């Protein structure tokens, strides 16, 4: 099922949303395609029917509305999230041109965001998530690759994979598995893949996040407005644009909660969670409205 993108403002809302919520609501790239930058571009095809793949733009076009705030903080371009077999694999993607200083700076952009993301996940997500991080440095063929910095990161068990390609790179092969030190020696392989039908859950996460919260009984019981509020609370509109499902992550709970306002999609989502092997960490239920 292919769903339309929910209409909403393109401005982050720091008054009611934290960094992870702003990321999930406003930064998703439904097409999983990144336009050309510094002479390179990429896309991510998902050919499997047992996985979810999401793409988020981190370095937003509007420099007055950054996701990562602070003038001196280095920001990467994109973040992919691949979910399969109870694993959440985050790949931080930076696109660079041929300037040597630029590619070296790309390593800092990737590692800085990794540390920020780790901190936010610890602060706002349940403790039982199985999470891995890696990086991708995407450049043209004639770019200087900072091999010493990449090897330094690899010695600390963080892989930043340098990928060189002169057209739009297909990154699915590289974001759908945990890369290793051995992969650092391999050249980019360009594959043209056939797209599979997206999970309903993926369609919701990529396209249907609302920039508002439905204030019903479930909201009153589970959301406490606070400057230092912990957790994630996001509503996703269902296809009829009237009903919704709430994603609730409370770091004090053992499971992420998916609370549906009506029963129609409960069986579909439950089956998808089972395929993804996420039932141990995600619970779906009907809510009282």
C-alpha cells in the first residue's frame, strides 16, 4: 500500500518536540533519494519483503532551522535506518567532493552526529533496543579519501565505508548490513534493484507523521509536557486521515507502544512486527479515545 505524504509545516518545532521527534516527524525523505551535492548523489532501493528502510535528511536546506543546533557543530547530510530481524542499523551518510580537507571534515561530521544520536536514544528510548551505528563517506572517483582517519575509527570498531561513484549511487547493499573492516578494501558495486512493496509500518513512518498530537485519554495518561521530558510521543495518521496510531517510547518501560485509535489495521501491523521480529520490543493495542 502506497500512502500519500501528510501535509504539514516544514519547520521544526522545539516547543513541543525533542530532537528524535523532530527527526522522525520533519526529516523523513519518503522517496529515499538524495539530490546531487558536491558532484555525487544516491538513492536506496528496498528489494526485500522482510525489512524496513527509512531515510532522513539531517543537514536541512534551511540553515536557520537546523536539526543539530549550534554554529560549530558538524552535521552530516543524511541518516538511513534499516530494520530487520530485531536490529536497528543506523548508517550516517556524508556526501563530499574532491577537496581533501572536505573529506577529512566528513569523518568528524559522521562521528559527531553518531555521538549525539547515541545520547538521544539513551535519553528517550527503551533500553532493550538492539542498535548498531556505521558511516558512509560518498565521493566522486577522484576524491582524496582520508584513509588514516577511517582506519583510526575502524580500530575503535566504528566502520566508515568510503564509497566512490560518478553517478547516483545505489546504497542498499551498504546500509542493509553491518559493514566490517574487510569491506573497507572493496570497491563500490553498482546494482539496479527491483523495489519491493513497502510495509504498512514503513509507509506510516516515512510519510504519515503528524506535527500535532491528538489530545484524548491516551494522551492525558501518557504525555506530560515538560522542558526536560523524556521519551517519544508521535501520532501517525491512518489512510482515512481521521484515525491515527501513536508511537510511544518511554525509557522506563520495557516495550515501545503502538496505540491504535481503531481496529482496522491492528492485524496488519501485528503481522509485520512478527516478520520483522520486533514483537519482543514493540506492543500494539487499541486505545481508549
